[in-house]
């Protein structure tokens, strides 16, 4: 990994309030480490909706959330309007008898109704569970959704579009469960219109809200799953509020200027739904729902929004940052709006390539005369989500920094690496209705065992913090007994393969050498082949120019190889995208290595036997 210091000569960063929590390091008898923040976590509210109540009193007319209408205008809901709607919805749910045992399930994606329902449920102490729309709209067998419904036993299910979600609902949701849609229509089944919930007059809902405490379940979030069915993470009010206070103390700028977010990240994931929505609400900010996506077709809407809305902080996954870097480089008017109020960049979901990072720095310096800090960290659904932040003096891809205030961290030696483990008020009590799985992920001191590996970024100065070192479960041994560290190798393939590599899966478990399966970015490969974006996949991948690119990638990757543990001997560019039904990919676009290896075992066998078509080997 290549890191740079913030105080490097000739480099200037925008002046923004960022904390730099110090940590105490103590080595343990087993050779591991304890990292204890020296800054105490300050007081935080009992309920996340307390921030909505405060906002409705202090700045009632400020926009909390907005979304574009079909006519292009923004539909806005202020803090005061949202509180009134939340009280009505909360009362409607109380009247219907929803509870932790019979919660609210939300099937559709990010929209105004979704947020109103979520906050209404939280106000009334009723868990809600946002579910990936892909499990209903892209799945063919609905097995994943059926499992979720069975585990949750919801009393109400919301879907924005009754026609689009009718098949999934009919196949998975029992007939006694009330269905709510935006317009009250659902093919083949009665449904309640969303506005009927808003029409309820509040009665005892404020008293119900007063009884909601820190241990009340706010939401249930499903993990993406690997080869097994997904687990539901119990997310309490304490977890959400403590994590937002950790964020505020780590980034004081959030409390100094009400943050403005333009965000597409899905609310069924913790990054979009807990982290980003929470930042806006907790700090009296505004969230603009971005209907764009980091895809060739969807990114135009993101750019349309960014030409109009100036965020103070911008979040995205690496692919989105790569596409935005290209757009900013080419569009001066976009740069003017985008940088006008910008304080921080954030990425999560996967590692940002150093090439994309360097491009952002170049554009920022050219336009602003200074760089914008690119922030990241280590987090997961089970920790609501943030545990560490890259607030130290180092800058670079892979750096995850130090634990936030209130987060205890333990590094435990596992298979030659350090596993990151966390304890604190932001850590889940367990998986919903699966105590046996809960027991597996906590150690005897109550630390959550992440399965993520970390290493010290500077072995000469451990206080500088940590770098991500892959997933321990993904690492493997070759037939020679040589240990392969998957994370760094995969990161190099993605970075060196930009922009034609979407992701990579490392192969070679119990085999003689390392291989790689490449998920290509077909639009970039098509351009490389001088073909239209919608050209047939086989034609694109058979192009001499594409073959030459990936052959050269293999050469470049192996230049720094030090032996069989880091040398890729064979590479195969896949002609089929990752599958949602097989859990090979999440909504954010991150690849599940284990699922890919399981479901593409025949392809892996062909790669290592030398019979795979289009296989590339070093010359």
C-alpha cells in the first residue's frame, strides 16, 4: 500500500473540522493488541427520532428530505411536516398492533414514503426492516425473500408499486399480512393506500414514544449473505444514536454546518440507511434522494442532480467515484457546483483504487487550489456501521485509521493476520431470532468478531492506525502449503485493471498456483474494442484489443510478485455478470468471493485445468 502524509510538502487540504482521536495501544499475551480511544463518547439521545422532534422545534421549515417529482421539481418535506406525518403513521401502526414480533417490512427502495414509514415505526417503538428491492424484482425464485418474510413474520409490508411487486408479494407474503402501496393498488390482492396512514389522528402515540428506550429495536437489517441465507441484524436505538455521536465527534464539521447530502445508496444497507440518513437527521441537515445510480444508464440522473444541488459531503461506492471523476474532469460547470460547499468525500462498500483517488486529488487541486479529504474507515452492519475512521495523518487507499470515541478494538492473531474485533454501544446485541449464530460471532469478552483482517499502516509508528488487510475467511493455501492473502491481491487487480475491471475473485485453493476470475466493465471493454456499448459480450471479449489489455494487466500485476503467494498464473474474463439470486453481488455492487467460487466451481476447474476458453497466461 502507498500512503502519503497530510503534511507532505506542497500539498494543501481544505480546512475542515476533523477530529483525530488518540488511542492507547496495549500488547496482549497472545501477540495481539488492544486499541482504546482516549476521547470519551459524549452523551447522545435515547431515540434517533428525538433529533426529529428537536429539529421540528428549532428549524421547523428546514427541508429534511427531498426527492424529484416526475415533472423535475423537488418535493420537499420539512422537519415540522415530517414530525406531523411520523406521529400519524406511528399511531396507525399502533392501532394495527404492529410490534417487535410483527414488525413492518419495506420492500421498495429509497423514496419519501419509505422514510416516513421508517421514522413513524421508530417513533412508535416498532422495528422496520428495509429489504433489497432486487430480492423481489430481480429474483426468479424468491427464495431469499421467502426466507426473510419467514424470519421476520411482518404484520405489514410496504411496496411503492403494486404492479411491480405483485409477483413477489404473492409468492412470499401470507394472506393475513396487510399490504400498503403508494396508491392502494395491488394486482390480485387488497391493499391500503399510503395516504390512509397519514390520515390517522394521533392519540396515544406520544406516550408510546416516551416509552421507547435505548434497547428498543429500531430496525432489522439483513446481511447480504454468502452461500447461506442472510441473517437479520438487530439494530437498537442505542446503536444508531451512539454511532451518530461517534461520527459527530470524529467530524465536528457535521455539527458546525448542517450537512447537505445527495445520496443514492440503498437504505436496506447500513451505509445508506443508517450512516447517511442518520448524518442528515442527527445534525439537522438535509438529504436529497438521488435516483441516479453508478451505472452507464443511471449516472446521467446523478449528474443532473449534482449540477443543481451542492452537497457539503459526498458518499459513494468506488465505481461511483470513478465515474464522477471522469465527469468532473470533463465538465467545468459541474465542478463549480460540486466544489462550492464541499467539505469531505467518503467511500465505502469496497476499496477505492489509488488511480481513482489520485484523479480526484488532481481535479480538486486544479479547480480549488487544494485537495478535499477522502475519508473511509472500517464498519459493518453489525456495528451500525462505523467503528474506525481514517482521521490520522496518513492518506491513501486501504487506510482505515483508528477506532472512534466509544469503540474498543481488539486485534487477535488468526492465521498469520490480525482479526479486527469491536465492543461498544454501537455493536449489535445479536442476530434476530438466531441465537446460535449470535453465539458464533462474539468472543468470551463480548467483542464482535468481524472476520476482517487489519495491519498496522506504519510498523514504526503504530499510533498512525490501521490498514485493511482483506477478509480472513477469503485467504487460503496453495497445494504447496503457501498462504495466499486475497485482499491485497484483489485490490491490486482492480486498481491496475481500471477502468476495465469491475471486480476480481482470486482462485487457487489447494491448487498449484493462483488464478483470477475477472468481472469486466463491459462498457469500457467495448470502447477499448471500438465497439458500441451494447455489442454482444462474446464479440467484445474476443477483441484483440481487450485480450491485449488483460494480458498486459497480468504482466503488470506479476512484476511485483515475490513468489507463488503473489503471482497470478492464469486469468479468465467472465462473460456473465454476478448473480443476485446466488448472492454473488450486493445492491452496492460488491462481490462475494465465497459465493462466486461456490457457484462457479466448474469455471474454476476449467481455469486451473487449462481448458477455459479465453484463458490468459503469462507469456
